[in-house]
């Protein structure tokens, strides 16, 4: 599995480590820029997660220092909503509180090198993220970009309820919930591909008034 370097305060009472490890990522730890650079020389890192929330460090400055010596490794900077971050600090993406563990995991997955998560499996489903091809048994189906994004979210979080709001935000980048017919249509299309009987879904099930869940 991909190796992620998590930089956070050694005195932090909370850690994002358990969230990342829940997805079976190998997580290395560092509390200073010096430790981070030393770890990067010893390990093949897929991503650096810089937690500026857990400490009093200047996230922009530390990110800039790391980027100046580690060009080529993606950096995800976690920060407080009220903190002013220099957009030229070198972070590939800045995620500001509040955010859910699911949103963090989805962002991490998108930032990993394509080869690190090229193929996902959940039960008897296999999804090639790169070419958007899903395999079920001996059958293969080509997905549209949106269908592939949806299925990827479900397969990364099997047996977990994913709200309609989260799906609209992640796939269509909107918080507007006034019209979710587009989501409903894409769910129906996915069911036609992965269900034996799309009218009676047993894999991609509806959780009434909340969202959907992929059962494996």
C-alpha cells in the first residue's frame, strides 16, 4: 500500500493517523521538518500530509521549507479555517477545517500517484481507476467519468453510509441539494451495471432519507 508521511506535533492529543491507517495506508510520522526530510530519504513516499492544525507551527513556512528540498512529492496541508495560508507555499492542496474523515480520505486518494491506487476491489467488484473499467465476474463495463467517480467513492468505503450531500459535493462540487435528480440517474446507471436486478438492488442500496451504501 502507498506510504504516507504524516507531519504533526509530537504533543498533539488527536491524530489523523488512525483515519489514514483505517484505509490500510502505511503511515510514517514526523514532528519537524528535519525529521520529515530524513524520512523522505529513507522511504519511497507517495504523499506528505502536513497537519498544521495540531501544532503552533507556521504551516506555510514549513510547507515552503519542505517543498524547496522535496520537489516531486505531493503535499496536503491541513489547516484551521481562520489561518491565513500563503497560496505560494508549495502545497498541492489546502484542506481547511471543518472537514470530515471521509473528506480527508477522499482527498488523500485523489492526490496519490495513479499507480498507487490504480485498481480497487470490493467483494467481487474490481475497478480500474485509470481507465474507468469495472469488472464483475467475467464481465467488464466501461464507465463514464462521473460513474467512475461515484463507484470509486463507494468502493473506498464499503459498507459505510455515504450521504447524498457528500456525493453531490465530491462528484459535482456543489452543496446545492435542491435538485439531486442527476445523482439519482447516475445511481440507477451504476445499478444497471453492478446489480443482477437493478430494480431490486442488493449491492448499492438506498438508506432512506440519508444516502447510499455499497454492501459487500
